[in-house]
């Protein structure tokens, strides 16, 4: 979430949690229903994963959330929550067994 958040319609606005804001109304808008965040200072929007990567310092605000960033982000999340990776693999195996696949 932005720092000093306030509601503006369906969006939460405020100061950027990484590089801050000099404008009184903030420079970030987060729309949870759309899963989208937009930084007015850098002129770029991110989906939830990209925004999380910016907030974690994996990419700088304004950078693209490309395949390299996804790999780094995934590795970090796997370290924090190894149980999710295990559950995903178990679900994949269960689904493929039902389908008669690999």
C-alpha cells in the first residue's frame, strides 16, 4: 500500500512506499479490484506481482517486470513460502494423474 493512504473512489492513493512523493496528494494509485498499481512520478503501471517486486526492491520503479525479474521474484517467494511451491507441485501431479498425463 502507499504511505499515508487515502481513498479516492475505488483506488487507494498516497506516497510511493519506495521513493516517496513531494506532491501533497501522493504519486501512487492502487486499484485492488483491477490488481493494478500506477506510479505517476515514473509514468508506469504494474500488476500485483510487478508492484510487489518494486516494493521488495527487486526492480526499480520505472523498470520493466521482465522474465529475469520474475525469476528473482519467484526465488525470493519460494524462500519465504516453500510450502506454496510444494502445494503447487502436488496439485500439478494430482491434476496430471487424473488426465492420464505425465
